[in-house]
């Protein structure tokens, strides 16, 4: 039973291997960053929730605040590397983002107050894809921004960050008590479609479509 539980917690690694076909040192470092990013989030979110409850309901605070805080910390090293002009391969940036999100999801699953195997498997499967994909969207935004004028970088990154936060918020909303079992079922399917959409973007190399625009 303990072995099965460990496998459930580590299920997100399987998605990473499927996506990139390998795990080397750099990707491991970003997985570790995902672990680390969960620490400040763990302490900051309750403080923000408590502060927000004077203005909005607790359930709404969790839906709106968590995506902003979590996406910021998951993508922070990627954004800093991009701001300081560190040269990285397009596909590597995309994969670093995915690894960071998946690392974060592993800690989040480990903090669940339950040992129920079904709950852990469901959460591990669904949130691994969601956290990996939303952070991957930000990474993809960094790739796209790299093919435009540097002055457009802040606007493009903000746009992709907002998209990631919005998707994350929708996921949280569907999984809340508002939608019940139907929302949970959608949350199991939605990240899968998102995962394959990003997989398509990764293999088709869509950023090449923007190079001619950037050079114009």
C-alpha cells in the first residue's frame, strides 16, 4: 500500500518523461524549484486569504488569489532569466516551465490532509497536468516574446501570465463545491486537452511563425 501511495505522489514525473523523453540535470533543477516555490506559497496564501475575507467570501478568495500567487512563484526563475537576457533554447524554456509546475504539484499533493488512494491519484493526475500546463503557458509566452521587439516583452509576458492565471482560476472554480461532481469530472478531462495542445505547440514549433513578424 505504501508503495502504491508513493507511486501516486510521483505520478507527475511520468507526464514529464512522456513530454520531454528525458530528464537531465537542468530539468531536475527546475523540478526542485517547483518544490521550493511551494514553500512561500504555503505561508503567503493563508495571510492573503485572511486579509481578503473582509472584502470577498473565503471560497472566492481561494479561487482568485491562489492562481496569481502560485503562477508567479512557479514561473519566477524563468521570468528573471528572460528579463536579464539569459540565452536559452526555445524548447528548453518551455520544458523548464513545465518541470517547475510539475514539481510544485508534487508538493501540493503531498500536503493533502488525506491518505485516501483515490483522492491522491485523482489530485496527482489532474493538478500535475494543470500546474505543468499553466506554467508551460507562461514559458511559451517567454518563447514568443523572444521573437518580438524587446519593448513588447512586458506586455506579452503579462498577457500570457494572465491567460495562465485565468485557466488556473477556471480549474479551481470547477473543482469547488459550486459545480460538485460535474466540475470534478471536467477538471479531470480539461487538463488533458490542455496538455495535448501544448504538446502540439512544442512539436510544431509555432514560435517560428513569429520570426518573420519580428524581423519586419
